C-alpha cells in the first residue's frame, strides 16, 4: 500500500500546537470553577508526557542499534518503572510486600506474553528485534499497569470498608479463598472492563493506534488489521494474568494462613516519596518565609532608626531656637 508520500517532519512547534488542546481544557476547567486537582493533574500529566517521551527517544536511540542484552535491559527497566508508578503514584493504599508482588505480577505477564506473541503470533525472527519488540512491550506494560492498579485498589478498598463481611465469613469457618472470592471477582471484573470494552468497539467506532501506525508505515489494510488483533489479544492476556496474580498475592498478605484479617498490613498514608517531597517543600517554604521575615524586620529596624534620628534632630533644633532668639 502506497501512502502517497513520506510522513511529515514534526517540530517542537507542532508539539506546542498540539499542547494547546490540553491548555484549553485546563483553562476551561478553571473557568468552570472545578476542583483544582483537575487542571493541575492535566498540566502535570502533559509535562510528564513531554519529558518522558523525550527521555525515551534518548534511551531508545542506542538500544535500537544494540543487541539482545540492550533489549533485555529495557524490558527490566520498563517493568521496574511500571512497578514504581503503580505502587508509589497510582495507588492510594498499599500493603506489605506490595512492590515485589506487583513487580512479579507485571514481569511474569508482560515478558512471557511479549516473547511468545512476537515469536509465534507475529512471526518475528528473531523475536527481540528492538524496533518491533520494544513498542509491543511498552504497550503491554501500559495496559498491565492500569489493570493491576484498578484490581488492587478495589481489593484494598473493599477489605478496609467491608472488613466485617470478610471477618464474618472467616469466623464461620470459611477459607481464605472462600472469604475473599467475592472481593477478587469484583476487582478482576473492574480491572478487565476497560480492555474488554476496547476490544468490543475496536474497528467499529475507533481505529487503534497500532493499526494507524502500521497504515502510516505502508502496510496493507488487511495486514494492519491482523496486527492490531494480535496486539489486542496480547494486551488483554497480559492484563488479565497480571491482575489475577497481583490480586491473589494481595489477598494472601491481607488474610494470613490462620484465617485472620490483617488490616495492620495495609497502609493508607502517602507513599514515603511524597512524604519526603512534602517535607522538603515545607522546609524550603519555611526557610523562605523566615528569610523574608528577617529582611522585613531589618527594614523596619532601619526605618525606626531613621525616624528616631529625625525626631532627635528636630528636638535639637527646637532647643536652639530659644537661645538664638
């Protein structure tokens, strides 16, 4: 399929023009008087998008010209960054051993699915060709993070808010599996709902990004459609596997082997990274306020001294006048 010419060369001006759509949403949200979190979240997400994609181009440049070990390093990096994003940024509640649980769930789903899918479903030889494997792995990691966060957030919310129901099941002799099965079922349903809906409407009312990229790259419509089918199946498989494993591991930690609900293993406070950030920002603000107060006090003392000098000079002049008179 001939695309009718090469793709246009984009500059930072084009990116700035695209960013005006986000700017419009920010201004419109502020105009409507919505919560400050909405425009702030949009702005922060837009800045992160630009910075992260720019850094990604710098990292992937040498990787695309490297070998299998460079690809393996990027795969590990993606999973580590995805785990940090899920645990520290996306989750409002955390549980003990959450980081290794999420890392195991994510790496144990994205890496095997990407390898098997690239080698056999997509017939890539070798499967680790950087230009093909890394974008696929990135899409799997993105979908997997979203699914795991939804599943774990639902599990922790239900356990904290409906602990009496779980404890009732356990007190009547139910096993961990029996007591937590409704919670796990609902969490997995919520986690898989976006990807299931996306598969349901794909090609009907939306043309997905991978298919669009294949068409822009010169592939035929049939090949682009088949490629998108494979990608969607891989994303759903990876998301489902990671969500199931993460949910099971979380419930095994929250309900111990003796059938006790361990709410002490759930932490609802902010992650330590944000606590350190808030303390650092608070310290800087406190220091600036202290310095500002010192400067203002210094100017006030100088002003008082100047007034005292003027008053003293006036008194001296008043004392001389009768003598001269």
